[in-house]
C-alpha cells in the first residue's frame, strides 16, 4: 500500500466530508494555532519565551531609530 493511499484513508476518517468538504479540517488548524500560541507565551527555553525576545528586539529597533533621528 502506498503512503498516499494510507493518507487518503486516514483523511476519509474525519467526519463531515459531504457537508463541509475540505473545510472540515479547519478546527484542527485552529487548535494547532492556539497550541502554538500558548507554547510561545508560556514555555521558557533557557530564561526567555518567544515574546520576551520579540519585545526586546522591538525596543532595540525603536532605540536605534530614535538614535538615527537624533543624529
């Protein structure tokens, strides 16, 4: 059995094919996006989360822009 046949058979197990078509997979993507967002906010790698790094880089960019304007 080919891998694509296995994938097709697995996708057929998801309910709602006749009513929703391809859009029946949207709840899975919403849950995946929510889980990824929770991971980025709450899980620390080392001493920082993703948002700690984002805020620090944003403040560095603002500082550099202000220094360029001041010069």
